[in-house]
């Protein structure tokens, strides 16, 4: 699964990223995490993130990705150029 978010408030954005790490997700971009969670853990995480966001402005999207598509994923990364 892929979890992405757009949250303007630095404090809330940081708390959301910490929650994602708590659930074992890996950061793939500044506001994007990926990982494998069963249905119950996904629901639990989304409830916690909803509470974390509260009434602050922002969008959090959890996008399922099938196992087959995950195996087809490619990445290009250049470090410290």
C-alpha cells in the first residue's frame, strides 16, 4: 500500500510521519510512505491519522497496491550530487 499526504502544518505533518513509522511503513518521499499492512492495521492507522489531523487542513490518502504491481516497481536515485 501507498500512503501519501499533503499537510501544510509542520507539526501535524511530523506527527503523521511518525505514526506511519510506528506502523512499520517506509518513507519513499517526503510525504509518501509504502508498506504492507493487513486490513485491520490499515483501518487502525487511518483512524489514528484522522485523529492526528483533527480539524487542521490536509489530505491523507491510503492507496492499495497489489503485490504484482509492487514487484514491477522501479526506482532511480542519485545521492549527494
